[in-house]
C-alpha cells in the first residue's frame, strides 16, 4: 500500500472508530489490525493519537465544508436547503455511524486542546451556514419571522444533534428525520 493510501486509510478508519466507539474507544493496535499494517507503521504516519485525531477532523471539515458550499450554491429556496442539510445527519446514521461532531463533542473533556478547538470550529461552521440560510429564508419570506436567525440556527442544529443521539441509542435513523421535519415545519411559512 502506498504511503498516501495508507495515511488516507488510517484517517478513514480512525473516523469510523470515533463515530462508532468514540475517540477513547480505539487504539493504534486496533487500527493496525484493521488496516493490516504494523503498529509502528501507524506511528510513522501519525506519531501521536492527537495527530491522527487532528487529521480526522481536518479531513472531515474539508469534506463537509465542500458539501455545505455545494448545497448553498444550489438554485433552490432556503427551506429546501435546510431540508437537505438535515439529510446529512440521517444519512450518516443509516451507515451505522454517529455524526462525527456529535461523537467528538461527547468526548470533549477527554480530547486534547487542539482537537477541542477543531470541534468548536466544526459547530461554528454548522451554525454560520444555518444562520446564513435562515437569514436568506427570512429575507425571502419563506420562513416565519420570530426568533433571530442565530437562535433558529441553534434550534435546528440542536434538534439534529439531539435526534442523532436518540436515533443512535434506538438504532432507528428515522428519528432524525421526524424530529427535524417537525422543527422545520415550525419555522416554514
């Protein structure tokens, strides 16, 4: 396996472990067994677990930011964009995985500071995108006026994160869609 392929495989597999077991729930021995390389090879690519965790979050942030940018640029109304945004959460649970930011937020106290900052940034990216989309919907009169765009963004993200935890516990991804659909219905004209 090429070095870049090995590095990517390690990041992908570490993300999977985090989304299933949490950051503290796996070791380099688990990764080496799953990827089929020696533990020393894992350390060659990522000298510390923090280095690996940072790479996982940064890779995910890049991927998720591209998805949000693509969704933002679609020529559809804010309500459609908000609905599509909710699909990101239910899709990840269909694969049996907890959303990464939720899984890491649950482990925040055990995370190194560099990872805590990235988790915070991840939630800020979510909230900024939601606030901008809600603002667009308010401006276009697609959404009901009431609480601020910022408060509505927090409500929507909180609904998705909370529903993700419940869906994870119940092993029922449909929980997310039902909760989010209800939250959206409360703000759409």
